[in-house]
């Protein structure tokens, strides 16, 4: 089933690139699956890791498509990791933080940790090359807001503190966001929506 998930995701992400690069997008879901595999041998979770962005980032792929091809468990995991792109950046990120802190079960947290670790690895590499120009490639260009989000994940994932992946995540977040100002996202003065 894992090979089928790779083929499905590769077709769905065909032609997509990582933001601001010429790197094929599929590198990211494969890295997420590799991180998840380092934490658990659960094939459903590895499949969901490979598929985690197909609903969010690919036209014409629905939760029902995933359910039909890979079953309820994989579909549920992918849906938990998918953001509603009709909402603002801050609404989506608040929802993700709240979900991971208060309602998410271990499988959702493992997949989210894989996703966020893969993202912060990429940020750390590119930040060394581009400095603060890096933030211009994202919808949220404010490094302090990005810092708020990635720092918030540390608390969400603390149950994995015995895992290398969690500790790597914490080190990279510190490296990339050490000079950011801590933001209270509930403060109306941030002006972020």
C-alpha cells in the first residue's frame, strides 16, 4: 500500500515545486514519510505522511478519493493534517495549534511532527543562503509570525521529547527563529488576520 500511496501522491503533485525553488514538491512528502518511519513502523501512518498535502494542495483530490483508495484510517489521518485554505493564515495556524495541543491523538501528532520537521529543515537550509529574504516566498512574510507558529509546535510535540526527531525540531526552530519577537496572537495590535 505504501508504494501505491507514493504513486498516487506523485501523480497528484505532478509539476508542483517547493515554494521559491525548482525542487520537485514530492521530495517533501517523501521526507515526511521517512521521518514518520523513524518514529513508527505503522504503514497507514507512512501512507498518510506521503499523502498529507494532496487534499490541501492538489485540485480534484478529495477525502473520499483517499478513503476509496487507501481506507478510512489513512483518509482520516490525511484529513486531520489538511488545512482549510479558504481561511486566513492565522486562522489556519491557530486551528492547527489548538487541535494538536488539545484534541489530536498520537498518529496525528506523529504525522504533524514529520511535516513540521521537514519544513523547518528546509527553512534552516534556505535561511543560511537567503537570510530574511526567505520569508518573501511565503504567504505569511512576517518572520515573527512564522516563529510564533513553529515555536508553538514545540509544546504540541513535547510528548516526543525522547525522540531524536523532536530534539532536532527544537534545535532547528531555535536556530532559525532565535531572533524573533514572541507574539501574542490574541493581541489585536499584531494586525494579522
